[in-house]
């Protein structure tokens, strides 16, 4: 009779990792998305853009945020799981039953390998496409009302390191600049 590949103990340890991983991923992603919204919301609302475009910009920001928060969520899940197992004396009971530390860590390492492969595929396939669409959409929104981000009596950097513009007066209603340097 063949030995099962995933034993009861391995399934138990992996099941203990899943809820903290999900909660940490959701909480960290939400926190970073709210931060992104707080930083960028004013740039889009004043341009008169439709809400669907603004929502699309923040939706296209999520793949990058997930790429940043997934490793943090894995760390939180591992720390929470093993500290919970230690607090309930389950690790002590397993060690007393003759299970080695390597055997206890094997499911976590296997799960981390799976999450790493998912992260690799995410960063290779999903993230570049979303970043390209986001950059294209941001370029389109900047063309919608270019004078919105310019300020009067200040040297504005239009193209980073290449093109600077200073306007004495900006008429936002007509999108005109006066006394331009």
C-alpha cells in the first residue's frame, strides 16, 4: 500500500496557515489601496473624469499592491500559525510524539513554495499587463485637462528632468496659460 503524499499532520498545519494568510492579504491590500486612493484621489476628481475611469485607475493599481503585500501576508501567516501552535502546546505534543522539527516545517515550506510560484506567475503575467494599462490610462487622463496639475507662479516640472514650465496666471475654465516661461 502506497503512503499518502499529504498526511493528516501536513493538512492540519496547512489549514492553520490559510485563514491568517487570507486575512493578512486582504487587510494589507486594503490598507495600501486606501493609502493609494488618499494620495491620488484629488488628482482625478478635479479633472471632471467619469467615476468609471477613476475606479479603473484604482482597480489597475491592485495587482501591484498584491505583489507588494503577498510576501508580507505570508510572513504574518507563518508567524501567527506557529505562535498559535506553540501557545496551545501543540508543537510540544508533536515533538513528544516523535515528530521532528523538519517534519513540522515541511508543510510550511511546501506552501511557501506554492505561494512563491503563484507570485512568480503573477509578477510575470498579470502585473506587467496591468501596469501597462494603468500607464496608458494615466497618460490619457493627463491629456484630458493638462492645466489642472500646473500651479501659478511656480516652476512646474512637465517632463521629469527635461521640460519645465512657469505660468504667471492659469485660467482653469478656459485651460489657458498667461505669461509663460
